[in-house]
């Protein structure tokens, strides 16, 4: 096993633990999703050998070729934009979808899922034009629609804020997602315990703002080209 990976994992774990402590949260309240996109199956195998079980991929096609070459018993999460015509394939590959960005996609997942499918609704809280994600005012109706579905279950919200080299600048977006979640919980009476937010460079701020899933690629596996 490479010492490089072990060291990276220890460092990420220490950062998560420190952020939890600072925020007065238990370490158990935050899950580490190892983002393995662009990495070969060997990288996943190594991470799994270190005890990681939760992996994130952003493209269905890449996941389709990679997952069969990875150890069994891992949990795969889709974190990237999904076209409705790939929903059928996605429900066979992934145990959870963090990136449901339209009602149409939710309906496609519902149509193809055989089992209960936990999903998160991706919200564009910053209003940045180039980002996928629903508008904050579309989320409530999507949750109401999901509440009538048999397979898809909305467990919470996800966001990808605009990149800023200064993580403090991102805090406002994480905080906006949490406040939106709090409001939607009240309005719809639907429990929304999960917040998927925070990546390599801003996981601390995300945890302080209530993240329950940090999605970490670069700081575990090295930089992507
Ligand atoms: C690539 C990716 C990540 C991981 O980002 P890093 O900065 O490499 O940790 C997290 N979330 C999503 C949606 C991604 O596409």
C-alpha cells in the first residue's frame, strides 16, 4: 500500500476531525466521500484497503467501466450531472445520487429504479450562470413531487459553489444551502438531514456550516490533469 495515499487520508481525516470539534459536532455526523473520478481502479482498491467504502463518480460511462474492476461491497454515489436518457443505467450503478438537478431527472430515476433510491437535490444557491442545479424556488415543488414517489427518497440538498481560492468566501453559499434546507423542512414537513457540500479546499468551512457529506478528490488522490 502506498504511503502517499495513507498520509493523504490521515491528513484529510485530521482536518475533518478538527472541523467537527471546532463546530461542536461529532465525527460520525460527517461522511467522507472519496471522489475517484479520473482515477484508475487501482486507486480505488488502495483506498478500499485503507477502509474507505464510499466513492463518488461524476460520469456514468466512466463508472460503468470502472466499478466492475473495483472491489465488491463498496458504495457508489453519483455526484455529476446526469442526462435523463442515462437514468436507467445510473440506477444500476449507483446507490445514491447527489446531483438531481431537475424534476424531469427525478421522474426518470423513479421510472427506472428497482429499489429505494436515496437522492439529494442539487441547488444552485449562488445563481452562477454556468452551474447545474435547481433554482432555490424550484426545490419545494420537487420535494412535494418526490413525496408521491415510491422509489426516490429525497434525503437532503447538495451544492457546488463557485470556486474561490479563499474558502471563507464560500461560506455564504454553504450557509445559504443550510438555511434553505431548514426552511424547506418546515414548509414541506419532509426530513432533510443530509447536506452534501465541501470539497478538498473548503471542507472545514462546509463542516462548520453543517455538511454531512464532504466530497474529496484532490486531497486524497492528488491533482487531476
Ligand atoms: C471533482 C468533484 C469533487 C472533488 O473535488 P476536489 O476539489 O478534487 O476534492 C467534489 N464534488 C464534485 C461534484 C466533483 O465533481
